[in-house]
């Protein structure tokens, strides 16, 4: 049985350091959990990850057994925003951040298999505390600009500034949708200066309609 690695198979998960790339993202489905606050200190953030991963791995096993499809559990992803955008892009006031943490669900997996995985995880004695907050949802971002950031999460601001204030307007585009990150590195095991994070920003032509 071939094991599919979605982050290598999907074009939208390719990015290079120092290069801004315009991509068209199709509709994708994710397991999602929402929250607010500093991801370094918020119990809600930790609980979100402790909810997403057991369901994702249970779903992977079910895909192999019931559908004959094996795959690498995709990387963690996050949507990030703040009521005042400077709290995210420049001031980096993490206590004011809102987030949705996500794990991609392959397109061959039917919703009922996701429901069965959630039910199975819920039946365990140590069931995740935020399982009732988990949902399966489609995300359609459409036109996006993305790049690869290598380094600490706290060093993203200059890259985002260049993306938002120079590259995007110079291409006749404007921001729409929500800042999106894909974590290619496990931040629990990789030194901050070596972290690899895809930074994605949905955009539209200046004056165009927002389809996100």
C-alpha cells in the first residue's frame, strides 16, 4: 500500500525561502478548533492540539482499514488574526490573537468516517477536553500569496511586512481572508532558528470581489 504525503503531493504546500509565490488554492477540508490568546501560555491552545491529533490519527487508521488509503498525517496549520491587525503583524501582542488550529482531511475521506473517528476518541477514558469544539469544515481561500519562513515565529514580522506592504500591492493585489500558517517543523523538537513555516495570505485583485 502506497502512503500518500499530502504536503509533498499538493502544489499549494510548496514554498521557497525569500520568494513570494502566487497560488490558487482549491477548497480544502480540515479538522478545526478555535481559540484566543497567546499560544505559548494559553491552556485552550494546548487543549486544541490535544484534541486535533487523536482524531487525526484515529482517522488515518480508519482510512487504511476501511478505504485502503494510507497517508502521512498532514502538518499542523493555523489561521491567525486580531481585531487590531497591528497586534499580529507588528506589535505581536499574542494575548490579543485569535486562532483556528487545523489538520487537513484528505479528500477521499467521507464525513461519516470523521464522525466515527470522533466517536471512537470520545469513548476513551482520557478523551480530549475540547472534543465538543472540534468540527470538520471546508476552507476556500482561492488566490493567495505565500512564502517559506525559516526561523523563530517571533521573526515573522519583517517577512509579513514585505509581503503585505510591498509584494502584494506591487502585484495589483490586496489582502482578503485570514493569515494562514503551515508548520512543516515540530516546534517541540526543532530549534527556533530552524523552524520551517509556510506563510500564506489570501488576496484579490484591487477592487475585485472577495470570494473567500
